[in-house]
């Protein structure tokens, strides 16, 4: 794995061993960041189900002020910290080794909001819909913020109705990426 752009451009980092994680492919990451490049500098980024820290570390390399990388695996959390040091990006990196629900609850208690959120949960888990609902209903996404959900193209998350709006859906092979924003108030 490698950083695509910014201060750590071209530098490689490690992914967790085994098949329990699915790192975002470079071409998908490049397309996602191409669509949000102007929102990244100075942003607070939340990378839920972070794995290697791929999306959060890319954000820091591109000028994000802070990246909160959340993963329930202690092995992944340790790897994210290691990758942050290896890439020289540990200053703005916050690693949270917790279930996503506990991490979101802690954010709420601290009054913290994210400008950009990356969600890449296990595809069939249903966690994407639960996380989206919590992010919007608990006001954890800043106004003007963006949530990007990676999912199996054939199994998009069932998001239902809420204060969010789907602004974009793209297909990259078997992977789908859905972008959400706050719904306009009428």
C-alpha cells in the first residue's frame, strides 16, 4: 500500500495480514480523493473501520488537520500507529482501538465533529447503515461535511430515510462508493 499524494506521496506502508481486512484499492482511493480534494486541507477526518489507516493517513498527507482512525482490532490499531510513524504523519493522527459505536459515543461526549468520514465496514455487517444514522442523528458530521461509504456494488447499504442525502454513487469493479451529505432543509 502507498500514499498517493501530499507530503508522504509515494511512500509505502503496511496492511494487516490475513483476509479479515479489505484495504481500499489505490484506484478507488484516488477516485475518492479526486472528488473531495478541496475539502481535505484543514479538515477533521474520521476513518471508521480503519484497518491499516489507509484513508486517514492519505488525508493527513494531503493536509487534513486531524485524522481519527477507529478500529476494533488491537492489531490494526497498533499497525495504524506504526504506519503513522513510518510515514511521518503521527502528529495529527489519533488512533482509537474500540468498537465503532463506542468511538462515536465518545465523540458525542467530547462534542467533536468530523468534516469528512470514511466508512468501510465488513460489507454484509449492516454496520454502514447504523454508523450513517448515528453520524447524522447525533450531529457528529459538521454542516457541509461528507460521508463516504465503501460497499459491495451488489449489496449497497440500506440507508432508509434520514437527514442525509445521497449525492453520488460510483462503481469500481465489484466495489461501490456512496457519498452522503446533509439533506437541504426545506
